[in-house]
C-alpha cells in the first residue's frame, strides 16, 4: 500500500510543461509504471514526440487543449482519455488562457535510457 | 492509439458504487490493465474487500471520502493517490452529501475468475 497526499511532491518545470511525479517506478511491485500529473500552461505548445517503448495513458483533469496523435487532432476536455502506444507521434497544445491538466499513467517505462524521440 | 470521449460509455450501477469503464483490457496491447472512473454516492460505505492478484492505483478526482486500507484511515481528497497491492484490505466511505469520484487504473487484472474477496 502506498499513499501520496496532493500536498506532497514538487513540480518539475520544463520549457513547455510542468510535471509532478506521484508514484515512481520504485513505488510499484511491477516494473515499468509511473503516475504523474502534467500541466500545460496557457498558450503553450509541446513539440511533437513519440516514445520507443513506453505506453502512456492520459486522463484529462482540467482545462481544454488540442491533442494531436499521428496527425489527427482531438479536442481534449475533462474526462476524456487516450492511450498512446509506442511510435504514436503526439503533442499537446493549450491554446487557452487557463492551465490544462492531465494525469498520465505509464506502462513499460524503461529503467534506463531516453525513451522519447522528438520529431521537431 | 485509443481515444474515449467523456460522453461515451455507460455507468454501471452497483449497490454501493457506480463505475464507468473507460478502457477495457482489450484496449491495451499489454495484458491485465483497465481504466475506470468510480463514483461513491453520498452517505455510502463500500464493504471491506481485497484483491487476490490485481493492483489498483487510485487518483482522486472529486469530493471527499474516508479510505481505509489495512485498518488505517485516510481522508482522501482531489489529487491524493493510493496504490492497493494484492491482499490490502480496503474500502471507501463517502460520509458527505456530494459524490466522491476517483479514477482507477488496474495492473495484473486476471482475464478470468473473481479477483475480489469480501471481508464483511
């Protein structure tokens, strides 16, 4: 059993998103999992990228953004969900004035090495 | 790649909770996963139970409830998260007048057979 209060942990600020890791791989008995909350700030577009090995499950918490997966655009709103399998080229583009937040659950996250491939 | 709009799917009403399955095991390339949103209605207590094989990851979306895991009570609020590993005896008790909602991600869900053990 593991418990994390929403008040624990610290946001990691990147150029085009922020993330807070809730459960790291070592919190799971099974290998390759991670749970994090990602925030895309207002008027922010992530670069298109894909993952070589990991699968990402997205569940939208708050706000509105365009998610592009393999050249198809989806308007992502709270309660919407997506699975990005390895090789799916995707990004998030928050065109609004409010934060866009989602919870990301990873499957098959490699223990070592860079798993992201940037397409731009 | 898979996409589910929040408007898709139907809630399954059980005696002490409601659930909407967002992604079923067959939506994943990997075995044993499932994503669902669970709602505990106001003034509702689930019976204590555990799972033999599956691990459950909870991320709280809305409301407030007491989650008991192995005889320890936690006040669960939006953004809090929990991992229940096999054998962890747990339940949710919504003592408020509002719905309590959480997203549940399952790991190692068996393909067949009942994986829940009821302790009361």
